C-alpha cells in the first residue's frame, strides 16, 4: 500500500471512530444547560430583543447572545416568512429535519404551526416521521422529504431529487428549500445542545411507534464536478446584486464562485451575509478555535471548496500545516490539547446526532463562557449550511486552492 493510500485509510479510520462512537441517539436533556433568562436577569439589549417575540424558551435562551442572534435572525425570518415556498412544503421540510435530528422542541413548535397555518393533519405529522417511503404521499411530497434525508445524511441533494423538485420549483425556490432544511438543522443543534425545554401549551410530541432515524456518518457520494446553478458573470449583475457583493468584498478583483452563485437569489444572499459575516469577522471565538470548527465541518461534509478557502485562514490563526492536516484525523488523533480535542469532538457530535454530549460540553465549559459555547454550535451549524449549499449547487473550487485530505 502506498504511503498516500495508507494515510488516507488512517484518516478515515480516525474519523470513523469519532463519528461511530454511538449507534443510537443520546437521550435529550431534561433540564437546560443554558437557562432561559428571567425578566430580572435581562440587560436592556436583551429586554429589547425579547419585547417583540413570543414568550418562548428558545428566544429567552438565545438572548444570552444578543449580537449573534441579531445577525442570525434575518436568515431565520427570511426562511420562515419571506420565502416563496408554499407553507405546507416549508413545514414538511422543517418537521422532517427536526425528526432526523431528534429535536422535540422544534417538532412541537412546528407541528402546531403546520396544523394551524399549513393544513397538515396529525396523520400527516406521523407520516413525516415515517419518512418518504410512508404510504399516502404524492410523488412530489415524497421527493421533498427525500431531499431532507439526503441533506442530513449525504450532505447534498442527489441529481434525481434535484430534477424532480425542479419540475415545480424555480432555481430560487430550490435555494430556499435547501436553506430551509439546513437552517432547521442548525436550530436543532442549538435546541438540543443548549437543553431548551418545551414551552407550556405545546401538545405535540414525537410519535412513539416510529423507529428512530439513523445517525449521520461520513457521506460517500461523489461531489459535483460541474455547477448545477451557474455563477453569474459580473456583466450580468443587476445594480442590486452589484451592491450586495460590494458591501463585503473588492469587486475590482475576481469574485469568488460562492458569491457569484448565491447572487442567483439576492434576498437569500442578503440574509445569509449578515450571519456569515458575523461568524467570519465578528465572532468572539479565538481564531484558532473558529478555524478548527470550520475546517472539521468542511471535512465531515466533504466540501472541498470550504476546506480550500480556509487553509490560509487557519494558518493565519496559528495552526501549523501539520495541525491542519490532523484536523481530518479528528479529535482522537495524537497532539491535540484537551481544549482543541473537545472542539473537534463537538463538531463530530453535532454532525452525528445534532447534539453535544455531556462529556464534551463539560470540557468545553472549562475553556469557554456561555456566549462562546453558543458560537461553537452556530459556527458549526452555519458552516454546515454553507457546505450543503456548495455541495448541492455544485460550486467549484477556484484554481490554486489546497485540496481537501482524501478519505
């Protein structure tokens, strides 16, 4: 066996150990890890944030980090209220992802919305948990649920599913439905890991007679070698699109393929930019921690574009070339500090079951305060979202960037 092949096998073995530590879901928390803010605890900024929102535990928990919430919430608002997806489709996608991630808070909240606003029945909810193979779905509904499963497990939408959904959806709607699924994967990660408890009055619970979904492992399908959605050439940009790009990058230089591709949906671009720029530029995390989270996420998602673009950032953050390569081997590789092994393990656990274990959380809490703990979840979830878009839209890596270590 060649040395390169041997190293590839060892990297996969390390990763399989990390991702395969459990074969079923860890029981979800019965008490909060981060308690909802009481009225007496709230700062003026937290009071302002919560004044216009329902009295739900999710808001009172995320209000611990007002700056992050305010930069992320436009994306959530777009997905929930501004996208052009039919409400029924939107809620089916959200509920399916909540089930796959075993986030009962998400399920309970959106079961209520689905019945009140989208016309779904209790029987429909049960079939959403059963999945795309359940009897009674239309062909389109079946493919919609399959899309969620593919994003969760294979980290991209397959050709067959893309083509089937495209018979009804425009390119913009394909982007919207993909971001709806990935946004609620992030939400599930946060709800589960922070221990957000059900609010009074929520009646729906997970069905008890449906087998639990599988845990997520390393995706195996081939990545796209050509774009599904083309990057827009600058000569074709509208004034709105040009202004969006100019707000965060130098347009006198070649614009990255990711940006030029996402310009196909200016509304999503603008909402995503607010969140992404926080994670990239304004995060409270140490730079080394941030890049460990991003690059481990990229490797687990098999997203060469994300990996290649963050190698230089990781070097600037103080990671050596050997450490960067070791990110692919995962948290159990020799050489990591307790802190950084826990960071990598948290990313693996969020990928595997959308939940950070007690052991990992306790170790992280020795090194990070509440805001930084929340940011670790949102950084992994946010870059998971970006990876799903890159993989599914077929965004191609520009020449000259490093390749991702092979599995």
